[in-house]
C-alpha cells in the first residue's frame, strides 16, 4: 500500500529530513538476514525493530526484499532508517537479465499450466512443486483473492500472469538465499505467491529459521516461527504433547471461570479479538429467529462459513479448493440429500468487510427448500450453538465453541484443534460427505465430558495466547508514543500522519534501550 507524498504529510516530511540512528551494516560479515518487505507503511516500524533485534542478536547484516519502485515512500523510509542492501523479486526486466532462470521458469510454467488444464486446480494445489517445495496452493490462493475470482476459478490471462511471476519469484529468491548466505528470514505474511509465501516455503526446505508477526494489533504483539510441517498443519496447531504440557499448568476452575466470563463478554480475547463480539451481536429480528428455531423438532445443523476470499491454505491442508467451494458443495448436499435435518447456513462476520454478503445470498437463493434456512444478521452465535446439534465449518474457532457444549463438529481441513479428537476431521471430500450421510452413527473417540473439558481448555489457551510468545500492549505503556501507536492501530483514530509523529519521537531516542526492542530480543 503506497500513499502519495503530499504537503499535508508533515510528520513524514520531518521524518525524511531528520538524522536517524537506527540500523548500521556490520563490517566484515558475510551472513545475512533476509527481511521481506510487507510493502505497507503501517508495518515498517514494528517489523524494522524486530529485524534490528534479529540482526544484532545473531550478528547478521540485513537485506530487504521488496518489489517497491526506487522512488517509493516505503523505500525512502527504509533508507532513512539506515538500510542499504535491497533486492527485488519478479520484474519483466529480469526476463532479459536472468536468461538461465527464464529458461527454468518457462519449463515449469508450461508444465504446471498444462497439468492444471488437464487435471484441474486441485492438481495445482496439491501436486505442483519445484524440488519438493510445494507452491501451487500459494498461487491458487493469490488467484482467488480479489474480484470474487473464487466464484469461477479459471485458467485465464490473470491466472497465467500469477503463475509465471510466482515461479519466477521462486527461482530468484531461492538463488538469492543461497548466494547471499541467508541465515534467518523475517516475513510479513505466509500467504500468497509473492515474496513472502515463496521465501517462507524455500526457507523451510533449507532449514533456515523464520520469524513473523503472528499478530500485531492494539492488544498485543505475537511472534512465531513456522515449523517444517506448516504447509500441512497450518499455524498454531497444538499437538497432544503440547496441549498436555500447557493445560496441566492451568487449573480447571480458572478455565471454567474464564469460559463463563467470555460468554458474558468480560474477557480480553487475544485470539478471536473483536470477532467474538461481532458474532454475538443481537437485535429483535435475531432473537425472533432463535425463538422460532428452538421450537422446531428436527435435528439442526449449522454450517458456519469462512470469508470466501481468505487464503484457504494459510492454515494448512484443506480438502476443498477454497471456502466457497465447501459452502457451495455442502449447500448442494443439503438440498439433495439432507432432508432428515434442518440446515442453517451462516455467513462469516467478516463477509461484510469483503463485500461477500451478496455472493452468499445469491448462491443460497439457488437452493430454496423448507429445511434450508439462511441465518439472518445479529443472531448471537453462542445462543445459536445451544440450539443446534452439529456444526460444520472449514476449520473455524466455532468448532471449539461447539465442542465445548459437547456437540458434534465436522471440519474440512487442519485446524488449531486437529490433533485433540474434539472434531471429526475429513481428510478427503469422500470422507467429508460420508460424515454427513452417517451423522447419526458418528461416534466420538472421547466422552462428551472429556471433549467439553478439552475444548474449554483450548479456548483458554488460545484466547490467552499461551501457545505463542506475546507482548501485551499494556506492557509498553512506558514507551508512550509506541503505546499510542499500537492502541490506535486498525481503529478510526489511526492515520499515517499520527503514526510518523509517534515514530519521530520514538526514533529520537536510543531504540536499543526501548522496552519493545528488549522484549523482542528475548523472544527470538
């Protein structure tokens, strides 16, 4: 996100004029940190502070990978902070300057395009790899991200450009990581076929340690390092061993108290953030819907949608190509084979943000039947779960919330709770629809009471960020300007001018003595 330089941006102008002592290249050092630019002004400072901590702790020089133009504001800011070494991913110019790479790219481009045409996008997602590094899912996720392309994924010029540039970026980054002796990498996101996703996949294969902000918001800062099994298991999945290690330190009374307070909206939720509150908004229409629903005698199935344009493979293996395909195919199943149940289809709270509500309603309107209902807005989800008998989702948090009530949960891909036997996880589409056909016969591996206990413990662990290392924003209150910046982040009070105003003050002091720098230093 590049914002044009204007006279109104006085704080930015002051920043670019002042002398700043932030980053300095280390002399006589060959090993490097690859800092992959998120290409957004609002992420530059926190990411740069993290990169500084990594660079100093491991005695590495920093190289920034960015596709920004030379005169962009983002690169001007990086250079002002002292960064001098830059490289870029794909550009058309490199077709002529990197002939060997171009030949390799052409081979894999035609190979992958042909196989996608013959075998479909599922081949691209699950099979396409270069030297055993799987990148097809990254390309697919980028392909459906904008302009509702998930509605009808197709091999067109847009897709082919993504495919070509993604493969080209892969070779450029892999070549750079080897030649530049990259020992650590810092990424802004793990999704998509541009620099971040490619750099992460390559680093995992080459056993290079990676760092990323798992969450950077007004409540907290969390840092994670993706593990080698990330492309299959996704972010943050708890193994049984990890779960036991964490849960045995927490009393069940504490878990129960938190669970009950959360239902009353009296907790700070670091995992679901505002989503839980939004999902539980209510009005008279919503309450009337719940009252009518509670009087119906049929067994009730709630299908909880994800946002359709979200990256479906960010969280690991998913049996459908994307979230829209799961919604569409499940809706079709309910229409043709689901007469024994009452089906309620609920859109994701974030669907309004992506303007997907109309898409949801249009698809739903094709399957009109008495036993298939659309959930109206402002129906509180925790009340809805108490009425429903089963929840079907892709891999959402709602699965934990439903299991905490002792009810059946069916998921279509890896989830944070995949390894703890609280949900029926389908590993193929055939298994998914087999679960739906045999819903009455499904037997849980654990007792209902055990599932409820584990699920409540999971909610406590994730909402309190006990699996990931975290800095609570309140811990940074002494760094007044940074504290103000984080508290305003992603709120209506946030703007670029106030951001640079805060950081002008922060960077006028020794950043190495700041609380955030020293906390990050300990976390890495």
